[in-house]
C-alpha cells in the first residue's frame, strides 16, 4: 500500500481557452455552432456548450493576448460530431475556415479550426468505427 492518497478521475470539468477579447471570441464560436451556457463579461469568461453535458469550453480573457496563427505544437481539443465532412461544410458556410480539408483518422474523419488566438478545435466523427460513437 502506498503512502500517497489516491483519487479517482471522474471526467472533465471545463477546458479553458485563453482569448484576447471576449465579445470577438463569443461571436467566433457562435459562428462555429457553439451555444453559450454562461457569460460573465465582468469576469472575462464565457462557457460554450458541448453536447448535453454541463462541462464545456471556457473562454477566458488573458490580458495582452493578441491574434496569432495556430501553434502546431499546442494542445488540441477534439469534439465528437456525427459527420466531420458535414461539419466542415457548415463551418465554411458560416465563415469559419477550416485549417485543412477533413482528414481520415482511425475512427473516421476530422476537421480542425483555429480561433484568432490560435486555439485549435477539432470536430471528429466515428463513421469508420460506429460502435465507438455516442448514441
């Protein structure tokens, strides 16, 4: 038995994304199809809805954070969608340009976008492995 206290990981709370301007970030993510669960301008935060779950993507204003291209060595958040190719078309139609054409991955297809501050969000499906998809 270890002297260290153990704990159990229960799931995600929120994923925090640094942004330079809350209003601009909220407008970008709404164009990308996200709903807003909560917005506290005085605190510089907004929470984006991700499916029926309470946790979401939390936008947090970081002072002096300017626009920047996506840093390829940075973390990425991928979210499940029913059809990544359809998501790419919908994103483009809404004025949110995907970083590249949808790419084939082991489970299906993925398309990524980057917000003006370089946060990369992927939309991935399980079309090749439907048994792993959310129902």
